[in-house]
């Protein structure tokens, strides 16, 4: 009988209740709708994509952010939390063993009901010695009324709940999935951090370029005012033209301040992303840099590549796996629990003979607990875990669709901005030619100063719009890099798992 029970326990130990997880396979389009490349285009090489801007300063900022950025550090702490949770879950596979030791001293009442028995025993033991205390003694370990007895104990106790129905295995399974989710979230934090640093850097460089254009315009307007002042002295320039030129100069000077403030705000943002105080990078980033080159075009590759590249998709899939394992934990709670307990102690009324064989006391017990009535608590928990798994599945679907949308949005923005950029470049060339023509006619007296000022304002506006378009094109490319997964595999590891990332066998999840 005992052997049969042992075989039954071993057979049950091989199963785990609840659904076995199978990762979903979302439907991916054959190619991106906004992509100009054919569907056979190779996947984009995203490793170190920010190096395409050939800016050592930017490379240094990204390296500092990946090493010291608080967002990445926060994600790393969450990996540590998940690993600690996995250790807690895994510890339930093993017995819980405790060591204990103590001494107990008890004084017996003179007026208790058993005092006459103790007194008789005490009187019958002529050679009994007192263990201490006034008014009484003990014999054979029994204290006299009014006396006391001291007991010494040392030993171990152990308890072990058998994982017959796999509840602990499901807990460990879910905990490991959450570790992997935390790692993918950390990689997603890296992708987002790099994209934010580069984006803020481009915004700062745009502000610096716009500031340069604005200051050049102030210098040009100042020179014009000086020339007109000299001409007015000999009667060649009307006083009204000088007044209008002063107004134009004041407007150009007023445009500089907001642009400078915008650039400083971007410097503050970069410093915080690097884990520094907002003013820490002002001096270093205020040094003008050469004009940035246009980054190369990015082939988006196939939509199916996105499912493997995007860290947020991988994290959402791992969260779904963890939620599915939680169902098994709840289902296991519907089944009986089997506990083994044991205790081994040394107990004696004398410390001198405590560590002898005669002081040994051993106890062992086996217990089975069968759930009978809990008014729906356990079944309600199972229903709750299934609903949470369904929620995780929907969140996974949302993440996948959102990733496809991010790529499509970035592609259409890049294409339309490229078209706008070409038009703006042509507009700047035409505006400069028009200014030259109007200025020549003004010098010969064929037009008044108003025409010249209008032409100058047109050139300034077109140059400013072109600078913003150049920056917007770079920022749209940053959005595409981020939407495609951001090249996390080329970044420093964030305390990731020792095992290789899981490549799931996609199929629809089923909940029992």
C-alpha cells in the first residue's frame, strides 16, 4: 500500500494543472503600406543607428545616457525585483527547516489542584533534590508546590508542502516569464532613452541653427541701418525709410530671445536624461557644432521582423505568459494540499545531560487538507486570473498594432517631409534671387524700401522654415529608428537573463 501511494505521488508530481502557455501569432501584413521598398527589402541594420549623424558629441551623450540614465537604472531595479520574486517562488519546492533553542522556567502554585499529588510524590522521594525556588522542590522532574522547574530544549523542525498539482511550478513559470518581461522592458527603456536623447539633441541643434540665422539677420539689418543713416546725411535716404528700418531691426532682435530659451530648455532636457542636474551640460552643449549631414535612408524591412525586434512586443508577450501561469496557480488551489512535518529535539531539565541520547524527542506527521466550502473564493480567483490573462492578451494585440502604426506613421511623415524639404530649398533659392533683384531696383530708385524689406523678410522666413524642415526630417528618421526596434541588441546589456531570449512557437493561447 505504501509503495502504491508513493508511485501515485510521483505520477501526480509530473503534472501541473492549468493551461499550458502557447504564445500568440499575430497577423502581420506582407509589407508596410507606406514603404517604397519592395517586400523583399532586407531588415534595417539598427545597431548604433545614431552614429549615422557622424557627430562625436552625440555619440558621447548617448554613451553617458546608456550608462547613467535613470530610466535604464529604474528598469534594472525592476529586473532585480523580478528575480527576487522568482527566488521566493522557487524556494517553495523545498522543505522549510528551522532551528530552535530555549530555556523555560516555571513556578508551580501552592494552591493549584494538583498540589497534593505533587506533594505526595515529593514526600515519596526521599532522595529527591530541589531544582530551585523557595518553599518547594522537585523529584523526577516534578516540582513541589511553590517550587519551580527549568527545562532546556534544542532542535530542528521542518515542514514541506508537496507540489502534487504543480501550483509551485506554475508560480516559478510565471516568475521567470516576468523576469524576461522586465529584461525586455529594460531594453525598451534603452531604445526610448536613446531616441529621446537624439531627438532632444536635434531639437537643440535646430534652436542653435535658428539662433545663428536670427543673429545673422540682426547683423544684416544693423548694417543696413548704418548705411541708410550715412545716406540720409547727404539726403539720399528719406527719414521714413530709416524709421521703418529701425522697426525691422527691433523685430529681428526680439526674435532671438525665444529661440535661445528653446535651445537652453533642450539642454536641460538632455542633462536630465543623462542623470545630471539641468544646468550640468550648458557649457559643453553651447559650443557650436558643424552642420549635421543628412542621415541615410532606412529600409524598414518586413513587418514580421518587427515582432522579433520590438522590445515592447516581446515584453507584452512575456507578460501574457506570466498571466497564463497565474491561472495554473489559482487552479491548483482548488485541489487538496499535502504537508509533511517533522521535529527533532533534545529536551532535559538539566543542561548537563541535554546533549545525550536519552534527551532525544522526535515527532513526524503527514497532513492532507481538502477544500470543501469557501463560498466561491477559490473559483472566483480562477475566474479573475483568466480575465487578467485575457486582458494581457488584448494588451499584447494592442502593442503589436501600435508598433505597426508607429512604423507606418514614421514612413509617411518622412516621405511628405522630404517632398516639403525639396520645395523649401527651391523656395530659398528663389527668395534670395528675388531679394537681389529688388535690392538692385531699390538702389536705382525704381522701388521704395518697403519692397526691399518684404523681400528680406521672405528670405529670412524661408531659411528658417528650411532649417526646421531639415531638423524635422532628422527627427522623423529618429521616430522610424525607434518604431523599428531601435537596435537594442547593439546596446550594453541591462543585467539581462543568462538564457538566450525566447523565440516563441506562435499559436493562439487556450485557457482551460
